[in-house]
């Protein structure tokens, strides 16, 4: 039975605060392993604080997962929504969020569709009400485009995101809750273990209400930690990340150079098994690999910094491992901006993707392959940029410990690693072989290349 008031231990002492439930509803599980680590830490520091994560990508295949998310929202004292922009996900959970909004201590919706974002209600900040000041700040953060203008860079948006809370700190009233909102975005978008712990403790410390108000002041709240917005990653690099491509490990006699576009969020969350498999497969073919990440979902900063020198490409091929468009991500894309940067590179561009909406075992055992939403977000939209050769290279396991039926290798993933990303070895090796062939082809004289044209009429 739920306890709604403080509980004083036998023999006196400081009362234990009432249990507090914080539910996180988000697109996928790429913060799952990091939140597991945070939860273990908080179990010692804050017994009674329960944090659960529910991934919308599970709902289509698992009615039980959707039911668990709905039940968590119905009982949550604080609800955090993030990365909810797929229409079917919004339709599935929106009525539950609307029903709980007025009855919970706080509801925060970040990096989501407008109908989700406007459910935000923390302290005196209510995004369901007209507020020109809040709307103006949000629009400015996202960037404004006029005719013929490209979208603002991810680095510029992140810089503004860091500045806004510092400005709002000195403005009393609702501005303090707006500051919390932008800080929540900072924590989430730089989602290391430390920042995810800071996000949870900040929301609890500032917005626990009623019988849970005694949680305030009990937890240590650390400010959002800043990490390089643009950098390089390698599993064998000291510290795993850096800001100099020359520091990356490389073969003694590389036969070509491949630029990898990866997501900063996976790097910070230390969930990079899928990337590591591709890097290893490429290096096994004698290729130098430059895995680079940028702030947000705009890869241009990383491309300009690490794949281009003196206006010329220093890579022979670019592979995006994000599964999203090159500029804009899954919620929107700027194909014109992507076209500009790809034209400057003038090298083959491959769009590879990790599974987010199903497990590796589900995909391997399915005659259908990708789901419609995966085909749209991970294949069709990147192709508008100019991506070619779409291929799966990794994903998560279902945790059952049974052989994957995707190929004759029948890989088995340890049951305890269900929240972690894995490389599909067969697909990663095929991606690496395709890439090596493109690198070799690019080095040939034009007269030595053969061109095949396939006409498809339906």
C-alpha cells in the first residue's frame, strides 16, 4: 500500500520522506544502462525514490510495455517526457499524460512534439497557457529560418541553452521555473551518469510537493556538467573521447580513411557497443577511422572540423551511424543543408542504422525486417539527404539469451545486457566490406570504373 506521509523510524530520528515515484517516458532505451547505474546509486543515497524508464519504441511489439508506461504515469509524482515526436507514440500516451498532469507534483516535457511540450507544468510555469516570453525563448533556441536560410547549428543552440539559465537566475518569479526547464534540457542533452543523476535530484529537490515536500533539501544537486559539443571517440583512446583526430588510433599503413558520424548521447551514456563493432570491422580492413560527434542532431560541426581540411575532404567515405538525417534528426530534417555539406565533401555517403524500435532477435526472426516507422526515419529521410546503401549494424537484445536467427552465426547476447547496444557482427562486417570497396573504387581512374543502371518500374 502506498504511504502518503512521512514515516518516523522507531526510536525517533529524522523522518523518512514519503515514497516518490519519477517516471521517464522517452523514445528509446539509449539512456537505459546509464539510468540503471543512477538508480543503484540513488537506492543507497535516497531509499524511497523510485525512477523508472519507459521506451516508446517497445510499445508496438509489446502491449505489456505500453501498459507498464501507462501505469507508471498514473502513479508518478513527477513525470519527465523526452524525445516524443512519433505520432503513434503520442497517440498512445497523450491521454494518460493529460489525465495525470494536474494531479502530479510536476510534469516536464523536453525535446518533444508541441502537444507533448505544452503539458509541462513545474512550479508556476505552465506551458499549456499562452506565454509569449516562454514561446519566444523556445523558438529562438530551436533556430529560425527564413527563405533560403539554413537551420541554425547544433553548437549554436547548445551555446544558447547554456546561456539562458545563467540569465534567468537573476529574474524572480516564473523565470526560476523556466530556468529549471532549460536546465533539465541541459542535463538530458548531455546525458552522462552524473547529469542524469543531477536531472533526477534537481526535479525532486525543487518540485516535490505535499507529503513528499520533505524530499526538498535532502539530495545533493549538482549543476549540469559540460562536455565537448564536438569531438572524436574511440574505444582505445585514453578517456574514450577527445578533440583532436590525430590522437585517434590508426593502422600503420591505412588504405583509406572513413569518417563516422555518431551520436554524442550514446558516447556520454557509455553505451557504444554498436559503434565499437563497426570501428573494429573497418580497422580490420586496413581503414583509418575517424568517429566524430556533434551537439544535438546536426552533424555539420563535426564534419567541418574532422572530415574537411583547407576546404578539401580528408576522408574517402562518410558513414552516418545515427540512423537520422544529417541535419535535424528524426523530428525534422534540413535536406538542403545536408546537400550543401555533402557536395563540399564529394565522397560516398552511407546511411547505416541501429535498431531502436525492435530487438536484434525480433528483427532477425522477422520476414518483414524493418518496421514502417524505421523505414521512414532511418532509411527514407536520410535518403533525402543523399544517403546510400542503408544497412542495419546493431541494436539491443531482448534479453532472453536465445540465439538470434538473423544469420547462420546465431549470436547469443548475455541476458544481463538487454539495455546495452550491441553490434550485429555479420552486418557490421558487411558494412565494412562495402565501405572498403567504395574506397578502392574511388581511387581508380574513371575509365576503370564500371557503371550499372537498374530500371525499376512499378
